C-alpha cells in the first residue's frame, strides 16, 4: 500500500463529488499463461498493447477526470515487462488493485508493495477443482504460494474466487478459511455474456456450460449466508448493499440498481480503447476522453447503459450501487470495520516480516 499526498488529495477531493467516473478497470494486456475454461482472452492474443509511456499519459488523463480507483487486469498484467514502471506510477495517484491468476505475484513482492490490493484468483480449496478451472496443473499450488508469500511479506493480498456451479457450495468455506487467516475476500460471479457483440473487448462463458449456476435459489442462499457472516466476521469486502441487491435480483428478478457504466465507471483495453463495460463496443480512445466525456454522444450512451440489464458482473453492480454522495458515505461506513481490521492484519504481517528480515 502506498500513501502519497497526491493520492490522499485526489480521494478526498473526488470521492464525494457526484458525476465523476471514480472507478476504472484497465485491461492492460491480453497476455496470459493460464487456460481458464470459458475465457477467450488466451485464445485471441494481440500484440498491439500500449507502451508504458502511453499508459502513463492515459493515467494523467484519468487523474484530470477525477478517477480515484484503478483495477489493473488483463490477461495477466504482471506478465507485462514494464509492469514495475506502470504500477509505480499508478499507485502514486490512485487506489490501485492488481489482479494475478496466482502464477506470478510471489515473484514480484517488492513492486507489489505499492499496490493497495493484490487480488489473487482462487476458486477452490481443492487443488484438483482449481487446476481444472484454470486449465493448468499446479495452478492451485502457485496461487497459495502467492497468497502466503504476499501476506507474510506485509503486502495487502486479497483472495478473489469466481462463484460458479463448480464452487458455489464451497464459497462460505473459502471465505472463512482466508478471513480467519487475516486475508480479505472479494468475489467475481461467473455469468454468460448474453449480449451478442462481435467486437466486445472479451467474452466469458457459453450459453450452457458446467459453470452456469443452475439453481438461482443457491445464489439466494449464498447471499443470505454471506450477509450473516458479515455481521460477525471482518474481511468480506463485498458490501451489504451489494449482497442485498443481488439477493433481491436472484429471488424476484428485480434489479434495484441502474447500471452506471460510463458514469461511475468504465473500462479501457490493452490498446487504450474505452468502453462503458467490456460487453459494449469501444467508443473512443483514452486520449480522446477529455473531449468526449461531456459530449451528447456520451450522454445518450449513458441513458442506453442505464436501461441495460444484460449482465450480473459483481464489480459493475458494485460500482453502480456506490456512486452518489450518499452511497459513497454508506460505503465508507460499511467498510470502516474492514479498514480497521485490515490495518491490524497489516501490522501483524509487517511485524512477522520484520522479525524474519
Ligand atoms: S480468466 Fe484470466 S487467468 Fe484465466 S485465462 Fe482468462 S485472462 Fe487468463
Ligand atoms: S448492465 Fe451495464 S455493465 Fe452490464 S452489460 Fe449492460 S451496460 Fe454493461
């Protein structure tokens, strides 16, 4: 975690200002060393990614727009040779989360100290199940090694399972296992991208596959279990508001949120193309964004996205639910307990690290 005066100032001056795009997910590369079933990124490699210099120019634009939080993902962003330079710059100005499939983080401890969170994807406590999902033998061992190495070296690591039919009944156990060890948990939700878009940034899932959750009541029960666990357990990073909205959606079909793509959040791909979310066509390049942000075209797109109900991606729902001043205040209150808990966990792992070195 890195605390700089520029970062603190940016968070304080932008977090409670409405109509600013607070969250950005930057898919910096399509390079990936895993073969996850249901993901097409590794099948479609492209060489035309932005250079570190161009990314830094893009980050300056994001600062000027009022972005406060950036998630670096891909592909696997840690496979970029220039990730050190990119992460160093990003973490100076933004709350920064980096994703890793678990294969690389343990080799990059020093640079990852700058990240506010390193999210390691881990889908099961059973090595066979995890390796099967990732399509690589030994993936579970690598992920556990990354989690342990980062944690014992005082780096803020979080575990991020993708909830699917293959692990839905294991999610409470995974949550308990890691939070008991001082490691927070955030979730992704496997869902088939129902929009049929030829040029979407990436697509996930097939119409009917083994990952699709067959019975929605299982998801309702999981939301109930996590809501209950949240009452007496720290480290579950998904908010109560998000869990309640999901529960309502899976039990009655009612979406209590309007999608805030291109309002609260947007995504950028490896070429620097900007989309409201990864299911829609790119609409401009990051370098055109300052001219486009308040354009009529963007205003119309926001209206289209606000009516869209095509996905149940947890991050997008979370960002849609937490955007206004009151929602951000509620988010701050919701996460205060976790923040204190995280500080204690960090001090403990720092102490352990200092005693070893
Ligand atoms: S889901 Fe992530 S880790 Fe898995 S193949 Fe796709 S990009 Fe790689
Ligand atoms: S609901 Fe929002 S995030 Fe999901 S596909 Fe539609 S516009 Fe994209």
